């Protein structure tokens, strides 16, 4: 008897073969084969029938052997700054753990947060959200906060795999990612969106206008929903704290801790001022990782680098980035956007229907292309959407954000996977939160966004 996830992959494989052999009208054999490869990869990621990195390798093999995409495009994910930020993030996170800095920082904030489980979860969400205003990297925020959260879990009596520890891991993973979509320079998809809008249409979005439109609903209200879901889906009770810190993996002198804290503060300062000096956060992270690995200066054992960095995760993220690049390069993303436009009831004068439909088109596209690639796919179609709805070009562009900030599955956003990996908890736990969050967003938050835009005079 086949299990449901085996059936999903089997159906994707059959459809992929059909699209390759007998592509429907309007599709070339190459396009049909590309869609088949993408459907198979997505089904493997969603069902976790094989490890994520194996699904990425399958995508690489199909596209390279069949000649669907050149190697430079297939392996473009490895050249992405996101991958290198993940690698450096593992080193920085390890340094925070092995020196006991995570324990020390958790001890400082524990008295304020460990009064109750709800306060603990809400407090970590606030901390994660606040960091999005000063640090432009979702992975960077996770690297700093996950070790602190896991140290707090130990103080509260949460064992690995327990609801409390899973809840803390999930709230930091989601808090470091989802609220940042409402703050313009705080993550990669936002910057791709802003760059595409300016390059293609000459439209620039100011920091405050972007924040005013998106933060009240996508930032504040969505964060409240996330906290509520985590507390309800992973209920726990905070054990009485005895004030003792969890033991660090090895004894570390105060001088060593101060040295590592200085390196971390310098890294944070450079991450926060990237718009001033122009150095990508990933390259800052690499320099910090090198310093932390250097004998006599750093605290991370270079001989343990292979066990420290999860190269399976690197392959998985590179595969997700490659999938978006392949979809974008092949023109399938643009085709998907146009087909969705025909399917949705777009018409001038139907403001709410048009508003919701455009947000849904952005959401559906990001499911297929992954979120970083969604703005690059849909931004060129903005004027076409504007003509179909009667909205202005600026309004159509801004509506993309509501859609691509709605995450249903972890593979869409690499930093979510990284954060959960750093915590040591299973990525699948996030799906229990993201699935209802998506429904609540589409049914409740999108209409509230419409009312907010009406209130501030944007529509």
C-alpha cells in the first residue's frame, strides 16, 4: 500500500513524464520537461520522501543531463551570497555556543521572559522583530538569536524535541524572517523587489512609505498571529528557574568570551551599516568566520569544520535558489504569472477582488519559483496587471509584497531552514504553523491590509 507522500511523488513523476513526452499545446518539449523536473523536485521537498539535498541533486542531474539549463545557471546558487552567509553563520553560531556566550546572554534576559511560556514566546518574537530594523540579514539574525533561544530552553527545563524547545526554535526562525518582509532593507526578497522595481520601471519606494503600508499588518498583526499559533500548537509550561546557567561545552575564560563578543559586535556593526560601506553581509560573515577559525585568535576548532557545517543543507538551499533561477530564465515564471492573471477575476472598479487576486497571484508564483525569485518574475508584468485592474503601477508593485511574504512551506525561504537546523529541531514542525498561518493570512490579513491601505489613502 502506497503512503500519501509516495503517491504525491508518484503523481508528480507521472505528470512530469507526460509533460516531457506529450507537452500540451503552447509548450515546447524543453518547457514541458522543465516543468516536470520542477514538479518532481517540489514534490520531493514537500513530502520529505528523500532528504532535501537529494532532491536538489536530482534537480541538478535532470537539468544538466538533459541540457535544459547550462551549468552556470544550475549551480548559480553556490555563487549566491545567501549560501556563503549560511556557511559563515554556522561558524559564528558555533563560537557563540562553545564560549558560553549564548548562556550568558540568555541569563541576562531570562528574568524578563521566563515568567510564563506565552511571555517567553512573545518576548522572543519582539526581540527578533526589533533586530530586523538594524540587521539586514535573516540568517545573521538567526545566527545571533538561535543559540540564545536554545540556552533559554535549557534554563526553562525544555529538553530536545519537547514542545517548549520546538516552540522557541520556531518563534525565532519565523520571527527572524516573516516580520522583516515589512521592513524594506531587511531581507533579500525585499531588496530584489526594490531593485527590480527601480531597474525595470524607475519606481523607488521610500523606507517610511514601505513601512507605513506593510508593517501594521504584515509586521505587527501577523506576528501576533504567529505567537498565538506557536503557543497553541506547542503548549508548554516554564519550569521554575534555579538561576544556574547551563554548562557550556568547555571551560572558557572571561577574556576569551570578551574577545569573541568583540568580534561578534564588530560583525553586527558591519551588518547594520552595509548601506554605508557597501560590503555584502555574506562577505562580512566570511571574514568573521575566518577570524573565529584562526589558531590563537579564534575559538572554533578548524579541524571540526566538516562536522560543524551542514553541507546537506548547503546543497538543499543551492537547489532552491537554482530552481528559482531556472524558472526565471526559462520564462516559465512569466508564463505562470500570465496564466494566473487569466484565471483570476481581474477587472477595473472591483478594488477588493483585484487587491486579493493580485496578492494571491504573488503568493502562488512564489510557491513555484521560491520567494527570492518571485519579485524578479512578477515585476516585469506589473504594468500589464495595472491595465487589467485599474490600479496604479506603484499599487500593483506594492501588492506583490503581501503575496511573496506569505510562506506556506519552508523550502520557499532558505533562512527558515537554516534557523531550524541551527536549533537542532526538525524543519517539519514549521509546516504545522505555516499552513494555518497561510489560511489566516489569505482569509483575514489580506482583507485587513486592504482596509488599512484604504484608511491611509493608498487605494
